[in-house]
C-alpha cells in the first residue's frame, strides 16, 4: 500500500520565514515535498478564513510561519498572529478538526535549517494523522 502523502499549506511572512525557506532551498536542504508556500507580507495578515479555506480546498494541514516576536517588520503583526492562532485552534476544535493539523512557528531569515526541521516534522505529524477527508466543508 502506498504511503499517504499529505497536502500542507505553509503561510510564510515575506520578511523572515519566506527568506528562511529560500535559505533552506539555496542550501539544498532536504525538505519533504508535500507542502506549498503562500507568501504574505506579514503573518499578522493571515485571517482565520484563509486557514478554513485551505482546509475546505483539501489541505490536510496548515502551518503559519512568521518573524520572531519583537522582530516583526510591521511592529506587532506576529503578536496578532499568536492571538489568532490560539483562536483558530479553538475554532477548529469546535468544527471537529484535529488541532494538530494547524501549526505556528516563528522562523527568521537566517534559520533555513529551522524551516527544514519545522516543515519536515509537521508533514510527518500530519502524515501520521492521515487524510483530513475535506475536514471543513461549509
């Protein structure tokens, strides 16, 4: 039997985590290919609706990455992200979606290895959970 290959959406802030992803790529670090990046100007821009939309469109997991607290180019965007993340976990639980299907990690531009490790471990975690089977449908 073929191993389940999850579909992961990774929201990356432009200034830190996207640059960390780029560093991982140019450093030729081995990252599980089961993810797609959506680049945003700030992690604080990621609305709960974006996460629900990803699940509705078939994502098995959603990871949000942004600048470390105190390093946000928009001053407090990552603090907004942290508050929304906790809200989204409660919302997903209310909708019957396993909260292990959403993740948050602060990754700086110089942390290519951290990006690699974060994505690889999140993909593996979702792989163990199995398919979401369209976890969220309106």
